C-alpha cells in the first residue's frame, strides 16, 4: 500500500502555465509543484499580510486550506485559461512580495540556552514524576512502539491531559494541526520558531513577521514559551522513561529545484525508513533535480514533537514523524 495518495492519470505539465503574481485571482485553479501535482483553487488574496489562501482539491488534505506567501506563487502552476489581475494590481502585489521577503535572524545571546536547559531539566523531573503516577500508557507499557507507524493513543491522551493541567492545551491543538496540514501555512509555526530562538534552542533564519497579531492573545511569547517548556519536558521524560537517551530517525527528500541547505531551525524526520524512502525519488526518469536519504542518531533533547505523543500525527497521515530542533550548524 502506498504511503501517500496520488493520481496516476494526472494531466501533463504542458496543460498548465507557471505561477506568477498576476494570476492570484480568486477562483483560479492551480496545482502545487510537488511530486503528485496536488490540485487546488485560489480562495482569496490578502494584501495586508501578503498571503493567498489556497484550498486543496484532492488527496488526504482535500478541503483544507493553506495561507501561502504571495511570493511563493512560483511553486504553483495554473490553468491556461486563468484570469489575471490588472497591471497596477500586479505591481502592488510585487511591492508587497518584496517587502515581506525581508530576512529576519533571531539568535539568543550567550547563556540563554544554558538557562533554558536548566529550566527544562527541572520541568522534566516534574513531567517524569507525573508520568510515573498519572500516565495511562506507562501503566501498561515500558517501551515506545518505534517500529510501528501508528503512535500509541494512550500516550497522546497522556500529553493532552498533561498540557491541559498546565493550561497550554489550546496552543498544542493549534500547533499540531498546523504542522500536520502545512507548517508553512500562515505564521503560527513561525511564531513558535522565533520563541524557540529567543529561548536559545534554535536559530531562526527566515522572513519577517507579517501578521500584526502573531504574538497577541493566546499566542504571546510568554504563553508560547511556557507551552514549549512543558511539551519539550514531557517528550524528554517519556522517551527517557522508556529507556531512550537517543533515537534513530530518517529523512528523505526530493525537489525539482537545485540543492538548498537543510532547514536550520527544525528538521522534519521519520522513525520509518520506508516513509523516508517514499520522499526520496532517485528514478532515472524522475523530474527531481535533487534527492537525498539520510539516517540520523540524535539525543532525545532534540525532539520537539513525535508521532508517539501527538494525536494529530496519527490521523490523515501515518508518517511516524519526528520534528527535531536543529541548533547551531545543523547535522552536516
């Protein structure tokens, strides 16, 4: 059984034209330039934040919407009969794309990481004690099913109860759902990466914040920091309680673009070699210009989220996913 859904009878690329800002018109149909050419439609364009909303038209996430930076329109191909905006509006979109493409680097001052790690060690002790007395999973199990692509529901329920007691469950729900659908949709995950950088756990290298209220309401930096501390502590405690000081994960990737560096802040991997291979296309006739497959052995301190404790990672996809904090110079 294939890892992901696809359409073996999809139309050829010659039936479409490359994406450009002038094609960002509500109702225009377009395809993502991924390996399976996922189809969708432009729902809206927000000049204020520089996002267009794209609704997915097929496969596992059919009906879900992504908020995509307008400058990424080149990653889509459009129907030949697509409508176009006026030249004046295209120029305004171009100016917005240039403004929002400004780079931002967030790196904590020396000493912040050590202070954060000290806080995490204390939180981990508390989480470990909670798991020993309150966990439904560890009441019946001693190890984690890392050879399976299906995470244990009882451990996911443990995390839900743990974070609910800490008052940060709402942040977990939003974070997990966004990552499952598309971590680059909107800016919620960007906000998490910036706070992780403020904490000294990663370095954020990306684009500037374009959503004015990103760090307001439930998403304040203080609330995000508390959520991240509790979640990281839970994951570390759970894996160490199961006897793991480090884990083996894999990463596979294919792209029709030339080689680009690995993501610097967070790296998406999998515990399943089969899943990693599904992402790495080495076929002679493949359109991929770049493909790689790698195995990593990492300490549990680098685990942010895994399919073991994250219910959302065991729904539409069964990718046995692990998100790793990729601090410093990364893995290479």
